[in-house]
C-alpha cells in the first residue's frame, strides 16, 4: 500500500507564511511612517543655513532666530535640514513666509524684519497624504499577492489519493 504525501501542499504553506511576514513587515514600516515621510524621530541635531540675498545683491547668512532685521530680500536659499519662517516686521510679527524646502525661494515679502527656526515635520507633509500613501501601498501589495496565488494555483498538479496496490 503506497500512499504519496502531498509535498506541494507543504511548499504552498511555506510560501503563504513568507507572504504573511512580508505583508506584516510592510504594514509596520508604513504605519511608523519613517519609510514614507522620512521624518527624524526628534533625536539628533539638525543644522540649517538660510541665506538671504537682498535686492542690492548682499548675501547674509543665518543659523538661528533673528528678532531685529531690515533686509529687502530678492530671494532666499535654504541649506541643511532646518525650516524657517520669515516675518515682515520685528519680533516675529506681521505677514510671514514659510521656507521648508532646500534650494532657492522667491520671497513675496516687501522686507524681512525677523526670522525664526520652526519645526519642519508638521508642515512638511499633511497627515491625510501619509494615510493615502499607506492605503495605496496596501492595495498594490494585495493585488500582487492575489495574482501570485492565482498563478501558483494553476501550476499545481493533482495529487493521487487512491491507494494503488501491486
């Protein structure tokens, strides 16, 4: 009495286990948000440099808050990982402009009377967009998993279950 054990079923279960691990890992990383947003977790130093170029062509560099300035800006250049808010009046008052991306910015203010270093993470990417990206990734992974299992199911051979005697 020869009975063949279904070896394909065991490999199918192993594949299912590895896919479950992959999906759980993706969900954990996505929920934490580090892979999508690239935010720092608040540890470590973040150094930034803001260069204000006046209409006269003078370049002034700032690495910390300034309460009393008088600069008529043509543009600003942000370097490093800090974000700045430029104010039209002294002591962080009046109209303001948020500088949050590295590179050159055209400043819509008539003058810069003060500036402050502000946190980047809250204003860098809205929370709803992170949730939308996570949902999109979960849907894409789900579709890929379904397609893989449909292909695997077609390629399985039937396993004889009737005892064959000699």
